[in-house]
């Protein structure tokens, strides 16, 4: 029993409620948000690994008081070792994910508080709510609890889009909700089929029932459940056929909101991908589907990014395209490739947030996001231009930045697994990613300034520059010493195969 | 009856999901799309409830005059029911957010046709700029 | 026997609600379908879910839809 594990979810939720309570008291909200956001990455560092049982309900075998009541026909069966309540499991991989999520959340909240004049409002509330449910999705070991928080994330994402007054945000939000209204009941059906076959919603117990043959692993119902859960997964993460709507959602949010939204997608992709691998890895075709979806995501999104003219849309598509690398890592299914995929998840969440907040300064100064109307920003903000360039290099996988390490690991693992084609596609798409990024970068920063463009004289807030520098430091750190993260991800990856 | 009530209930759930999917995908009116989404949710909930049903069983309430063994063999399975309680509430709240969005969008477009509201994307793409301070 | 009737009512209610041209009628018919499902839950040995569904499905959802219809236009356009 470790109470700190539950606190990772409870603290952001409490803070979200308090932010609502102190509505209109801007100063209080600002201080409260920053202090709590600072705690988000710190708590997991001091939490010891273990399991948390809500309500103290463990298994029948572990609670002698309860098992006196239960007839022997139950205590002698496998039910004796099944978990009764909701269970959170906190291991080294979860620790890394929540620390990364906490850092991104802290910097996004800091930037949003400094770039907007009014601190109080639904925006901070939604950000904290999203972070809380994201932590819960990463931690939870109960597939229905996972569904509940999955829905809360969806609503929080839509809320962040609605609260940012960007043109066309309401239409995108409604579209996303209608698609979500179709996809999440289907995910629920998948969970229901699993529940129907195994009689359980605890993932550890489901895996136990399948592995030990308590249920027939080749049962067609399980295949159907796998298909439905993968469908819901691709909705949550933005894999095809949902890549268009996902990138639209990013581009209709304010940059600091988008930085957090993409972190939610990346970590949902990783967390749910782990669940799918844990339950369905014995089905060979599940990995084939994951690889196919990821390849489609990479190719479709990165080529779509080439054609866009709105820089938020370009980064949105690139972010969705980069998700494909994570999926490929999970789909290849060796210990090394899964480690690489999860490492790529951490890297990508950080780099895309870096890019969104970096390009967000352009939006802050000019109120314009169409690259055809922009230009000459290099003269105004040379330091930020350099930081954004480094972020783009990191995304494309240039050494010594972090995505280089993870992409290298991915390519090596695809070679080791005997699928060199995937490695070639990954290298090619990295080049296209870089090309797309350079196109946007050239248009915004290097080209001479168009006549109609008005650049406001207001200074870029210090908090924004601070966030960018922190992101850069993390990128370089992880690029030089990838062991910091991979050593923590390795145990989970090994346990999955 | 030809089929037992559990199977018939599964068919009802399937019918609701299919009707809802049809409405959500093919009807042009946004309010009807949303009604369709509510039916999909209802169908999924009914499916889960039906899984916990036990023909000839009793409600899962332990009364003092029952023995533990008899109860374990005859009661319906309560776990799915606990899940559906949560799921119903989630469905209702999502529905409320969607309807609120429809009302706001109606003021902008003067129409609730999906082809007008959601199809009007492309011409906005070019003039996508931020409206002001942000929040 | 009665559960079969309820199932037919639930499905028919859903279909009729979706083919209405008057959206206010569609909202009310959603309630009928919801009520049938609530009674069905009672027959499927889930009384507590039936209570929740009775409130949400027959009161809250139709009222929400009816309010949205009131605020927008009540007839489906061509």
C-alpha cells in the first residue's frame, strides 16, 4: 500500500476544483496553479514502486477475514487470486511517463498563465483535469476504470479546444465529439466482450485467465474484442482513420493547449498500446494490425503535412505522423523495439510540446498562423528562432538530440527483427519530416517580411523562454544519456513479451 | 417463445447500435445524429447488462434467509451493472456538451444541418487566425 | 412475455424517433425508447441500473434534446 500513488491523480483533481472555487481571484489562481503544477513532476520521483488497492480490497487469498464468509467452491477456484477492487500499479515505466507528463503539464500551464491576461477560468481547470485523468490512464490496472478516465480525457480535450478562442474551434470540437460518440461505445463494447469472456475487468487477471487457459484463447469473441479495442485506441491516439480530426483538434487549440493535448494523445497511445500488448500479444495478427495502422499514420500524416499552409496544422500532422514510430516499436514486438517505442513516446511528447510552444510565440506576436502571410521573424526574435530550429532538428532525429537515440534504436530493432523495410521507411519519413519543418521554418523566420504583417511590440514572456530552454535541456540530456530513460523502460518491455 | 430472453436482448442491443450508427453516419441533421449517438450508448449498456443476466436467477441482494452457497449459484452477476451505472452518466454528460455546442453553432450558422456546419471547413482554412487575446 | 414487448418498443421507438420530421416529437420519442430500456433492465435483474436509466433515459436526455431543439429550429430543413 502506497498512498502517494493515488495522490498523483487526486492532487490535480483537487487543484482543478480549487481553481474553479477561486474563480475571478486571478492572483490566488495563478499561485495555486503554478505551485501544484510544480508538484506534478516531483511526486512520482519520490513514490516507491508498488500496487495501490482502492478501498483496501486485495484478493480473497490476501484477506482472511473475508474468505471465511465465502463458500469453499469459490476459494478453491481461480477466483481466490483475482483482484476485487480497482488497482493502480506503479512501476519504473509509469514513473518515467508521469514525470514527463508532469514536466510538459507544468511548462504548458506556466506558459498559458503568462501569455493570457486572465488566469482564472475553465482553461486551467480543464488542463488539471486532463492531467489527472491521463495519470490515471497510465497507472490503472482496471480496464473499466481506464474507460472512464479515457472519456474524461476526451471531454477535457474538447473543453480545451472550446475554451481557446481560435477560429473554427467549435466546429472541430463538435466533429471530434460526434466521432468520439461512435468510437467510445465501441471501445466499451470491446471491454464488455472481454468482461463477458473472462468475467473480470482487472487486466492482470484477464491476462492470467488467457495465459493459463481458463478461457479459450482462440475464441472468436476475443478476436472481436481485440478489434474493437484497437479501434478505440486509434480514436484516442489519432491513428488512421482519425488522423485528420486529431491534427485539426491540435490546430484549433492555443499553442500551449495543443502542447498538452498532444501529450495526452502520445501517452494514451503508449498506455493503451501496452494494455493491448499485454492482453492480445499471443494473437499474431494484433501486431500486424498495429504495424499497418502505424505505417498508415506515418505516411498519410507526413504527406498531408507537406500540403498545409497553417503552421499549427503542419505541426499537428507531424505530431500525428511521429505517433507512427511509437506504434511501430510496439508492433515489432521485441524487447528492444518496445523499449525504443516507449522511449520515442517520451521524446515525442517533449519535442512536440517544444515545437508548439516555440511556434506559439509567432502567434503571440502576430496573431497570424498562415505561413503565406508570415515572414521575417528572425529579426525580431533571433533567440527563439534558434530554439525552434533546434526543436525541429530534434524531431527529425539529428544527433545529439533525443529523438535520434530512439529512432536509431527503432531502426536497429527493425533490422534485428528481420524487417529492414520498416527501417528504410522510418529513415525516409524522417527526411520528409525535416523537409516539412524546414519549409515552415523558412517561411516564418528566414524569408523577408511581407508588407501586410503587423508584429506587436510586446515582449515575449520570460516564462515562455524558460519553458523552451527547459525543453531544450531535456532534449540534449536524453540525447546524450538515453540510459536515463531506457533503463527505466526496459523492465516493462521485457515483461510484455 | 422461440428464443430465450437473453438472446433476444442481445439482438435488441445490436439493433439499437445499428440504428444509432446509421443515424450518426448518414443523417444530415445534427440533433438527429446526437440522438443516434445516444442510442449507440444505450445499445452498448444494454449489451453489458444482458451479459450479467442469469435466466431464472434472483437480484443480487443478499437477504438474511439465504445461504451463501445458494446465493452464489442463483444471483445475477453484479459487476457489469456497476459499470453500466457509470457509463450511463458519462453518456448523458457527453450528450449535454454536444447539445450545448450545437446551440452555440446554430447562432453562428442559422442552421443545424451537418453539411453546412461541419462541411464549411475548407473555406475557413485559409483565414485561420486568432481572434484576440485568446481566453 | 412482457420483456419481448419492451424490446420491440425500444427498437421501434428508436426508429420512429429518427424518422420524425418534427424534432420536438423526436425528442419525446427518445424518452419512450429510454423508458422501455429502463423497464427491460428491471426484467434483466438490474433494479439499480433501471432506476438510473429511468431518470436519465426518460427525463434528462429528452429534456436536454428538447431544450436544444427549442433553442434552434424545431423542424428539420430540406
